[in-house]
């Protein structure tokens, strides 16, 4: 049991070291900038999606008008060709002229409506291009930050890798039931799951044990529980 207790205490040390190392990473100036860059990218992606949607809607409206224009133009040419036929009576020619006039007005209206839409399309494309340029710049800045962060945090990252490797070994030396207790206590107490008994004072909560509680713990197993804070308590001096 003493070996398990030693492993448990080492696990606590490893996890505290990991917490400190991760806090160091989070405190690096690049870390905050990377978070901001990520948020900016998400916001920009949303804006770009809306811009693309708006541009596509305009293109659909333009395509519809152009299809109508092409259909009316085909009809106009057919009517014009029909007028040229020598067998047409005066009334038929008048009717066809009226139809030509109607088609001309429809074509003119379409062309009138197309103008503003084409202007809107150019503005939408310019807005989309601007957003894409900003996205490219943000991506370049993010890549630069990641490179700088990786270089400046290399020692810390190596330390974290070593600690995680050792943690796997240490955990394998502890029984599953005690690991379960440790994980629950670590979650409850922000990582400070284990304490040692120094004399009759637990090392973390620092509440002096009453004589009866101290005697009871002294006669119990090496790995126990603090009667006050309920952390895992390693009783025997190792």
C-alpha cells in the first residue's frame, strides 16, 4: 500500500506541474492573440457566407431577367420576320406592329431593371473580394502566431509531454478504485485531490486533527480521507 501511496502523491505532483505548465501556455501573449484570431475568423466566415449568399441571389435575379430578355428578343425577331411576309393583310400587319411595340416596351423594362442589378452585383463582388482579402490576411497572421507560439513554447510543450508520459506509468501503479477516488476529488477540489498528514495537520486544508480523529487515522490504512475537507489523505510518512 505504501507503494500505491507514493504513486498517488507523485500523481498529484505531476498533475499540479501540468496545471502550472498549461497556465504558462495560456499566459503567453500569442495564446490570447490566437483566441482573438480564431474568433475573428469565425465572425468573418459568417459575414463572407452572407456576402456570397447575397451575391448569388443577385446573380439569380439577373439570370432570370436575362432569360426573359432572350425569350422576348426571340419573339420580337419572329414577329418582325412575320411582318415581312407579303401575304399579310393590313390588319394583320397592324396587329403585329402593336405586338412589336409591346415587346419593345417589355425589353426596355427588363433592360431598365437590369442596370441597377448589375451595379448591385459589382458592389456585392467587391464586398466579397474585400472579405476574402481580409480572410487571407487573418490566415497569414494566424499562421505566423502559431509558428511563434510553437517556437516560444517548445520547452514547456516538451515538459508537458514528459509529464504526460510519466503520468501514464504512475497511473498504472495505482488501483482503479483509488484512481476513481482521485479523479472525483481532483474535479471537486480544482486539482488538489491529495494531501499528506504532517504530524496531526493535513498539508492542504491545514485543519488540526483532534486527538481522537488522529488516533483513528493513525490506526487505519495509509490511504484514507481527511475528515474535514474530504480530500484523499496519505497518513503514513513515506
